[in-house]
């Protein structure tokens, strides 16, 4: 890993005073977020707070009107999405966006496209994916579009991991999933920490996200209003009232 000019190790991902949106509509206003190497950081917020806009801006699908995004000290704010992916930042989008007519195996191979000539490394990465999501090894020949929602989400995450990202962006991975499946998905995500994978996750299920994450940020109306260690946010009365409910269960945003 490179060092900054003052000798300090740069963050895996740094969003610095970013303002972004859609044409004349500004959604994010001077947002700053950092993620250290090997850290899992959660972004919380209600619908319309700007969470997905933040992820799209990091991934290059939107270009910030002010501020910048850096991956390991290198600015990527002005790069095309495929160049950002090549720089090691991979997003698993909300809605999965699988190739439904293709098999599970083909979807995974597409995830490894950047490394298509590195067959041995791809084989090893497949073993990691199968270890995280054993059901996928059993369903390799099945069309991805014919799988359950939970299994499709596993394929989407696995496809992202096949790119061997340095930073994995997860946008609402529990959306539309049954509680039991959510537990399975988040158990796999917890194991990513053991593998040293750096993760930024946007998630409306605040309790699950805070149980998983090392740190978290709360976005409200396009601005960061609360940030800190995940355990501290779970005890923060503002977070409990807005996102966890009086007994700690997820509140309705």
C-alpha cells in the first residue's frame, strides 16, 4: 500500500466533502466518509437520505459536482465506472442486476472478467465464494433468474467478489429478503472481515448493519449527521429512536 506525503497510510476509501446528485437536483451535500483497510463501515438512513446516491457516486455512475473520492490515496472521482472497478472498487447494486438467463457459473465468470487470464487465482477465488455460499456450488448450472431472491442476492455478492475487489460496496443487500435468508447473507458478510475484505454497506436494516459493522454513518437529507463506532451508535438515543425502536428492534424508516 502506498503512503501519503506525510507518511501516513491512506484509507482504503475516502469520500471528501462530496456534493452530488442528478442534474440540477443536489442530493448529497459535503459528505465525508472514510473506510480503513479491512474495515466494515455501514451507511444508515431513511428512504431518500442519499445512501444509494453516495454509492453510485463512489462507483462512478454519478460524478460529484464538488469534493472527491479516493481509493488508497488515488483520486477516482473523474474516472469511468469500469476504471474504478479496475482500481479495485466494486459495487453490488441494489436489485442485484444479474444476467437472469445465464447460469450461476456464467454470472460468476463475468464477475472475474478483469482477471480472465488468471485461471489459478480465479479457481481459488471460486473456492472462497463456495465456502461463503455453499448453495451456489450446488446450483452452478441453474439459470440465475430462476433462483429465489435470497439465492440471487448470494450470486450478486459472489459475482462482485469474483472481481477480487479491494473495496466492496454493498447497496441494500437485505432488501426484499426473508429474515432467515438475511441471517445467512449477513453471516457470510461477517466472514469477509476474517478474509480482510474492506466493505462499505448501505442498509436499511439498521440493527443487522450495526451488528456487522465496525463503524457507521447516518445520512439525513444528504448530509452526515451522526458517525462513530457501531456499538456507540446502537446506544445513541437518536439512532435508537429513528432506526432501532425502543427495544432495539429495527424501526420503520
